[in-house]
């Protein structure tokens, strides 16, 4: 893929891409309803990766916004939020869905999931992540109420909303168009769809 190409993250599937330090990536919520689990790994050492639990104390909030820097598990800057055309509702609390999550939700047999999509997306680049870091769940709407309770709500973004991130080191980014179709996080229609990204150079 060349810089500028519009790359599809297929519905229910994963995709990965390499970025050089200083390159920017535009993630596009093509239909507005889709949650995209997002990971970033140090390209030179996959054991260092974007960490939600290390980022939250540095930015002092649950949800990053334009100007905020995302940190690794070694507390080094890895990505910066440069633009966000959406209402800015994203999630840093919820783990990537996995086969066990769907079992809890009553699914019998296999269900597509973001954890397997992370491995599949990175495998296309010949890489295996050493673990599954907590993702930055782009456009996922998990309001925290005053009594500290959580709920799983539909996205509030519009079709075509985008986020631009800048790489602060050479990175491998991975994405999963979340296949959640039991809870309404991907819209009340419970229909996971595709999203896109574009490396801006
Ligand atoms: Zn998921």
C-alpha cells in the first residue's frame, strides 16, 4: 500500500500498517456506526506498545482529545491526536473482545473477535504481537455515570467522521472493525461494517 491509498478495514476483520516516525494516519468511520479497536507497537520492539493505563495518568482523563499524546508501557510518546472531526467520544477502558467475551454473552461456537483480528492483521505483515494490549477503542461510547457504573452505548459519530494520529516513533498500527453484534456498540442495528484508513505521509 502506498501513502494516500484508502485502505479498507473489512467488516469484522483486522488490518495492520507500518508508519514511520512523523507520518500521520487518518482513520475514517465510513458509516459512522463502527467501533475500531486500535493498537500501536514500537516497530523495533513489539514488547513496547501504546498503553491505555499508562496514557490515562499522563493526559489526566479517560478519553484522549486533539493535542493529547498517547504513551507506551515504557512511558514514551507513541502517537499524538492531531485531528478529530467526530464528537470526541472514544474509549480506553474496555478490553478487546475475544472468544471468551462472546461465550459470556451466550454465543455458542466461534464468534469473530478483535483479539483474533489483531493477530490476523499483524500476520499479514509477518508479525506476531507478544500480547494483546488494551486497545484504544476509537468511537466506542462507554459513558461512566456519577455512580461509577458503565454502559455500552451506540457510537455518536457521523458517517465519514475521522481521526488523524501522528506517529511519534516508527510504529506498527493494527485495527479491528469490532464484530460486536450482541451489544449495540456498533449501532442499534447490531450490524458491524467496514471502516477505512489512509496514511497521509
Ligand atoms: Zn471487538
